[in-house]
C-alpha cells in the first residue's frame, strides 16, 4: 500500500512524496501507521480461543468492530490513492481519450478484437444455466448435519 499505491516511503523525502495535497505531514505518517496496524488486525480472528480474552459473548462483536475498521482503512486507502493518482496524472499529462467497453459498437481500433454478439449471449446463457443448476442441486441435496 505505502510504496506502490500511495507513492510514499521514499527516504530522500522523509518517507513522503515531494508533492502532497494535504498540508500537514503528520496526516501521512499517521496514515502509514494506521494502515499497517489495520491491515493485519483481522489476524486476531484467526487466534483460537479468542473468547478467553474477550468473553464468550463479545467475540462476535470483535468481528463486527474489525469489519468496520477494515471499511475505514479501505476508505483511507482510497483517499490517498486518488490523491496520488491525481498528482501523477496531472504531473505527467497522462490521459486516455477512449476506453472501449465490451458492449460498445465496434470501431476501427477494436473491430477485430471484439467477440460476435451471439458468442457473448452463449457465454451468458451457459453461466446462468450453470449457476441455476448448482443452486438447484444445493436445494435438492441439503448437507447432512
């Protein structure tokens, strides 16, 4: 996260980037420490007998708290990632004018690369039939307890 996605961790700039949008350096340092801590906080749920420390009834609340913390970590990650991409894109004048999607009509650039429409329909039909078949088999043959 820190090196690749955020562009932080460079020794020549005291573990920060040259260009930053947030004026306080403390924000980035706190974000690095919090990201590291929250990245591995879910490992607590893997410890057998965790209810000994938190009590029998509180183990499920621990999972809830860790899930909320993970959502907050991902929100923080995305804010810093968007900031880094914005600075990188505007600095390098990088931009893309057209991104073809699989359902766009063929153009000269992507004409020979696209699949025929009937092939996409066949793939979709096979996928729906497969999911429906697996769901039906799960309903007909419930697991033995």
